[in-house]
C-alpha cells in the first residue's frame, strides 16, 4: 500500500506541475503578445541593466522579456550580449533616456564579453548621460564591468572581490585508478594539455607556464582598465589587487574603488536628484527588452547586408542545440554565400573547439565562401583549437585583448576498461574476428603496439593538416606556425604579437572592417544567422533539459563541474581540437 501511495503522490504531483506550467506559460504568451505594440519612451527615463545572477551569452531571442516577477521563475538565466549592446546604444541616442542604473555585481560572463559590454558603456558616457552602479556584492568580473560607471556604490554589509584571477583544474587520474580504467592518450605538442586531467594529478610545467602567462595578461589588462576608469595610478591598483587590500568594505571606500557604502534606497535618491525629481516621485524606468522594441525597425531599408554567423559552443558533427554543429553551420554559411544581397560574412566565434572532422568541414565551407565575398572572424570569449581552426580562413581576424585563443594542437583519447569490467563488475569478453585489426580500438583490452602506432600516425597527420590550414590562412610559413602552435593557449594581445590575430577589437569593429572591404560602410544592415527561435518556442524546447541540469546541480553541488566534464568526455569522438581544459577565470 505504501508503494501505491507513493506512486499516486508522484502522479498527482506531476499533474499539478503540468497544470501550473500550462497556466504560467499561457500567461507568458499573453504578456508577450500584448508587448508587441510600439514602445514609446517617456521623458526623464532611466535604463535599468539588472544583470545580477545572470549569464551573458552571445544573444537571446529578440522577443525575450523579463519575467523575473512571475512566481517560481526567479530571473531570466541568460541575457544576450548583442541585446544588451543594442539597448545601451539605443539609450545613448534617445534624448528621453537620461542615464543607466547598472546592477551587475554578480554577473556571470568571461572577460572578453565583459570588455565588449564595458566598451559600450564607455561609449554611452560620451553622450553626456550618467551611469550609476550599485550592488550588494561585487565579484571580480562584476566589478570590472561596473568600474565603467561614473559612480559605484556598495552595500555597507556587502563585499567586493578584487584579488586577481585564478583557474582551477579537476584531475581524474585518481578516479580512473580506483575504477581500474586506463586512459590512453595520443597527442602532438607539449602544450596540448587537454588530456592532462586524465593522466596527471597536477599541472605539467608546460601547462602551468601557459596558464600563468595568459592569466597574468588578462589580469593586467583588467587592472589597467579599472585604474583608467577610477582615475587611479596603475601601480596603486595593481598593489591593491595583488595583495588583496580590500578585506573589508571600508577598505574599498578608502582605496577609492567605490564612491560610497550606501543602501539601495540612498542610490535611488541619488538618481532622483540627477533627474531633478522630488523625493515622493517615482523614477520612470525601462528594461533591455522594452527599449530594444523601440528600435526594431531601424536600418531595415538597405539591400546591402553584412551577415553575422554566430558560432558558439563545442564543435560537433551533424546538428544539435547549444553547440556549433557542422551540418547546421555549413547550411548557414552557404545561405549567406548564395544571397546576392549579403556583401560580406562575419563569423562570430565563441568556442573552445571540439571535433577535428567537424572543424575541417566548417573550414571548407568558409574557404569556399571566401572565394566569393570577404570573410571576417570576430573572436569572443575564446576561439581556441577548433575555434581557431574555423577562424583561420578569414581575410581578417579580430579579437579582444583578453580573448583566449590559439591552442593549435590535436589529441585522441581512448579508454581501456578491462580492469573495470573484470575486477569491479565481474564481466569478461571474448571475440571472433576475420582480420588482425577487426576489433581495432576495443575498449575491453589493452591496445597493441600496432594499434597505437596507427592511431598516433592519424593524430600526427591531423596536426599537420591543422598547421597547413593556419599557414595558408595566415600567410605564414609552417615553421612560423609551429613556433606558436604545440597546443599553446594565448591571450588576444599575445596572439596579435604572434601573427595569429590581425586587429584587437570587438564585433562592431569586425563588421566595420567587412563593410569597408566591400565599400558599403555608409549603407548596410546587419543580419544574424542562424535565426533565433522565438522565446516561447525556445522556452518550451529547453524546459526539460533545464530542469534536469538544475536538478543535477542541486544534487551534486560543488561536484557538479566534475560530473559535467565526465558527461562531456562521453561525447568525445575521433580526433579532438580542443582547449587544454574548460578555462574558468575567477
């Protein structure tokens, strides 16, 4: 009876959840439908950029709206960089918008994305309008972004993290030893350390060197921007950062990293004062989604198009969501190539790499497109390994100073699970085969020397092809490419010095370069491929996956990153062009 009671409880729970979901989603649809009317921005309005607890991605649906006030939803998890930049640009040009209220102390994004957004905020300030920032807690990245504001305020009992960058790797050697799983690695290059977590229990000297170099590069860049915005000497800010001199909130104020230790109501009063409002009057505000609707029709008359193909995520073969799938990517490239009104192509790359085969397929498509119209690569947070491979054919490569790129190397990964099967699970296997290599790369036994030599030869051939693709695209000799290859990761600054990048800049810079190459710099419009799904359609499609992900994060807590990495390993197929590891700068 207890079992039947539990089953009945689960059924009732699912039924209630389904009914509630139906009404909530129906409400969202109704809100979205009613918000399609033309937006009028009222006088003395403030644009609110509330990025607290949100992750910045390349872009989200144009019709996405803020439903953080709806029960059970909390906040919108992702917000598009392109959407944010469009909102800030629109606000700068609209006389009715007087300033920005920035709440971004706990924003989740990489340094290059934060830099692009920061640049947009600096451009906004040139319009003579104000930016006021407030947060209860500022993380390192959140403070880097918020330092672009005219004034920064911190909650008296909050906190500010400003102590430099670190990057931590999870190593699986001990786990595999306990499970009696033997990883067999095939690679080329002393810096191709994507495989190190499977072989070692700490970083190799080579990996520690490259990580230290680009982390310091990124940190020095961030320090210089903070010093510039706060009007402080670089040496002073470097000392504050290096020695973590902000250990309590009073330190942040004394060291001039913030302008006051205030509560939010005090910040609101300040904004009212800037707007010339009386204390009992409400501030007129507008959010990103709404202000973007006010500029939807802009620049739609020109026949000249610059196509921006967004390539974000791991590189895989075929099709798929949330990744750069070769079949889908090629389709978009060919679509842009065949459109006579598309005068140039900009590929926006934000990828750590992935499948070598898929990278080659995409390289081919861009190389063919390049024969007919200019191709410009714009590197975002990272464009490494396969991400660099698909950027190589571009006429010009543009990267941010703090973009992570390079990692020109290749590896193959195979696991011998004989010990796990036999000693842990009590499983044995037997095989009948017609040829010596009919069971090539069987996971239930050790590899033979012949198998190892065949696989290693394939990896070396793949590396040689990678080097050739870069050599051809960058107009460098193979020797020059080899000198900066071997799987080594570089910052955007270092990549430019090494000839792997042409221009340090953002997506807009890449688009301007493309427009100038075809002589349409004063008459063009931007079209984005692939077309974003409507928000409601995307919400319904992602609902199940999102629930599963959140459930695993809740169950595993701090161990979730290890679980996620193992799940990613399971998808590795064939030769891989990938960054050393998932680089998370904290």
